C-alpha cells in the first residue's frame, strides 16, 4: 500500500478533496478491494428503507462489470463515465426500452465442473444468440441448485455476452447469501416481506407463473463441461478435452481471432535462454503469466478454495511451478484472505508462487507488471506465441500483457493446473502435468478436488463474522488515507505541472448558445478496422510503451520510465490520454495493409505516423476525420476515454456495422456521430479503401434530425451509401446539438441559476 500511495498520491488526494467538497459522496479508501465485490458483499441493500419508505435497490456504475450485482437481485448495469458524471449533476438517464431474453436453467452442475465453466458456456450461448442492448433474466428449476456466488459470476460477465444485464430475481438462495455475508436478520426479513408483497420474490416451492419473453434460451446444467476461453475473445470457448487440438489449429490458422499463422516448420521450435543464471526453455504455448484475479471469480469461495485444494495436492506430490512463470493472487476483497487462511490452504498457494499481491483488478485489466527481461527477450526476439492463463473476464489482444499473444480465461483451479503444466499445449486426459518427488507421472485427475471436498472446506471456512470484521472499518479508511493532506475548498486548485491531474479542455471555448450540428465535409479516414475492436484497442488501460507518444510527453516533463505508471492511472490527464488513444500494440488498422501496431497512414502525404501524430497533422491542416469499422465496435470495458480520446483527436464520426451499447452512448456523450452501415453492407462490400474523403449529409438544424433516421454518406470518388444515425432518443439529439452531454448539463445548470 505504501508504494500504491506513493505512485498515486495526486489521484487519491483529488478523490479525497471530492468527498469533502460534495454532499452525499462516499469514498471507499484504496486497498479495500474491487468495487463490484465490495458492493456484493457489503454495500448493496437489495431493498432500501428510507425513513419508512421502501423501494428496490438499483445501481449504475462506470465499469461494465457493475452487472455483477444483478446476481443478488439488484438491477444494475455499466454506463460511461460521461453519463455518470451527468447523472451526478442531476441529469436523468434515458434508454430505449430493451427486449428481455428468458434464459431457463435446469438440472445441476456435474462433479468437477465449476462456476467458471458455466459462465463461459453461458457467454458463448448468449453471444451467439445476440443480446446486445437487451436484458437477460434467468429462471427455471435449476436456479434452486445455483449458489449466489455462481449467479454473481454469470451476472458479472454480462458485458462479455453483450447484455445490458443478466438478472437473477431474489429467492431463498439470495437470502441465504445475505445471511452468510453478515447482513442483519431483521434487514433480511424486511427484504423478503417487501419483495413477496410486491410479487418480486421467487418461491421455488410454489408453481411459477409462465412469463413472456422477447426470446428464449435453455441450458441443462448437467451438460456443462470443463472449459477455458481464448485465445483472444471471452466467447471463444474451448472444452478442456479439445484444448490441445484447438491450440494446434490456432497455430496453423491465418491471423485472426483464432489464429496466429505460425509456419509449420517453426511450430515446434524450442528457444534456449538463461533465467537468473539457470538454463531455461520456451516454446509456443508456454505459460508465462498465471493469475488468480478478477471479481468475476475471486468473489466465489467455491472456485477459490478449489484452487487452494489443487495447490495442496500438487505440493504434497512435490510438483512445482517453473520459476519464470509470473504467478499472482489478487482477491477482490479482504474476506478471501480470511477464509483462505482459516482453511489452512493459503500456504500451499504461496508455495506455488500464488502470493497475494493486492486487492484489485491487477492482471485482469492489464496491470500484471513486467515479466522478467530474459523471458520478454526470449519471446520477442524469437516470435514466440507465449500464453497467459487468468481467472479474469477479458482476454482481448494486447489487454493482459504486451508479450502474451495467447490469453485464456479459466477457473482459479485451472489457472493453478496450467501453471503447473507450464503450457496450454497439453491434453490433460492423457499427458502428465508433472512428475512427483518419487518419479511418477502426475495427471490432472490426481490433483483435481471433488465437489464434496470443496463443499466441506467452504462450509468450514467461510463464516459470516469474516464479512462483518472486514467491512466494519472499511469507511473509516486506513492510516495512509486518513493522513493524506487535502486543502478544503469549493473549487479544485489545478496544478499546471501535474502529469496526473490536468484541467480538461472540454469547456474552455464553450458559449451559452449550443453550437448545433457540426458539418462533416470532406473528412479523411483516420483508421479503418475490421470486427470486434474493443475499448482496450481504442484506449488501453495497461502499461505505457517506452516509444509511445504518451511516453515522449512524460519524458519531456522529467518523468522517469519507472514512474510512467499506467494509462489507467493517468486518466485525469487529457494530454496523456489523447496520446494513448489507439496506442494498443496489437491494433490492426487496414490502412497499414497487414502491419500490426498503433500507427496509421496520413492519407494526403502517404506518410506512416503514430495515430496521435497523424491526427494532429489533420487537425493543424484544418481537416476533420472519421473512423471505419466492422461489427461489435467498442465492445469490452465501459471506458469513457475510448470516446473522449477520439474526440480530442478530431474524430467527428464512426461508421460501423454495429456498436456495443455503452460505447455508442459514450460517443454520443462526446458529440461524435455513430453511424451504422445498412444490413449486408460494410466498408468492404461498398469498396471503401479508407483513402477517400467522406461527407455526411446530416441536416444542419438539429430539429430536422430524427432518432434512427437514414442519412447519405458520399465520397470524393463518387461513391454514395446510406447509413442509420444511431442517436436513439430525442435526449441524445439534444446532447449532440450541444456538442456533448457535459456542455448540455453545464448550460442547463447555469441557465437554472
């Protein structure tokens, strides 16, 4: 924590200032855990009692995994930071009424199958079904066999299957969880009474009224099998028994979501290197990062204790993890540490290198830290496809670590198993994961615990008092937070020399009159993309590359490389974040014709430049820019910088096959026009190369624009095509007319006063 405060003192001081300056603002101090897990275990009320007036709990959060709370029967979903800021300033949230998909569960999970296996199966099914912008409600007799922690895991990954939320209504399982996490008996009784009276409680002992949904899906839990997902997308599920075959297919296949295009003759090559004066080897598929991480899984005692049992069995057999594999354990709350220690199993995780590194997102968001330089060099100099295995929720290219091109999502016990095996190129059924101290082959089945073993440890180790003890003092902070000096003031005092907190430019030239629609005429294409461009591609949250425009900016301000920190930590500085926009080292931009990296072609000159430098060149020459994209543009995190950054680069519109919900909303919030190609059309079918100049024929008066209307886009070489304008409500049109949601809110506040 000392290092954390040292690195982030300015950011923490800014937040502490805010908690003093604004009413009704509670800051849970740093080091307490991951917000979604803290909400699940402590903050969530399920039903509020406000001076005798009862009403259901609800939440919107500036992280897409806010949906985790839907597992507790609390309606919640992620929104962009821009929307949230507006809501905090009194602006209501608006949305188009979503369709509701009914997902029926039956049966129960088989022995050896985990909640992670279930959520990866559900994610694949729902992504295939198509649930972007929809609610999913789970129901059916299988619910009575599904623990709350498993429900929270499924709800957490709503963004990965694309839904606004994956909702589990309150039932007896919910009440049991509230009791286990230390909520008061009278509070639980009030919740049950209120929800029963309002027909919002599901009683599995009584016949259920048949509900009508927009569409239906069904899953027999007994059909779920052990699996992992990857190597580049959360919904690319691979059954464990097919993993070796699938890995070979990934090496063979052309570059894409399931391919690395490794020539046959180099697929089996072994790279010799020296690790801390000892000989070492690396080959394709070898694991270099193994991380038990993320609120998705660390909130679930069953999978966490299963991982610890795997570690125990492995240690007793004398198995070890190769020393160059970076192992870590990052629980989402302090409760996890308490029950791991109570069970006596934490020492086995420690023995294998899974030490607790902190309570936060860490590897899941790309903050694993550096791998050893000798390992990094062996990978980069020999073009090795190295692997990371993590219990996170996302594995998009370039997100987990710059040196791991293959990233697999797995349950915590599988993370331990793959760390022991040292490679993803293994058939767990027929190949040993190691050799015991007495020279015998050890197989996967030898270290995998039964459901009964796991249940016994959970029952003995996870106690309500642990939750009470952890959260009783959470709001009083820790000594470093309490001692952090902050000068009380109504207005924040900007420090012009700060590289963390910088006065943003959004309001500097703002007038009281809305600017109206910005004409997009003869705009150049800044970038041209295919499908599944994520917010991690657009605005990475991980480490700042030493040769990037952001690094250059920091070096010019005397920041040493060791103090660069991450893009995520520098979100309060628009100068860093604009330079970090499209800085993902795995970015595939069609203008570069196959080259991978954070660069583009400046069309008028034909020069290859960093995206930031090209954008600044267009801006200095007085040219607007647009972006061409495929399907699922803006999937992943609800990162508002994925819209703020492009706006600061001068992007006026994004033309895509479709958008993920939160990102489309963020674009509107920053005054960028989201346009969708017509069904069956995209840049390729229309013959768009990205070398053209684009004019969007949108009415110049915002009153003449209608939500969802068609608009003609023409190019300087005579092409013309129709797009749908994705302003979905009249309120969004008002935001666009004002140049974005924040100028709209500020003008209204000034006008009201």
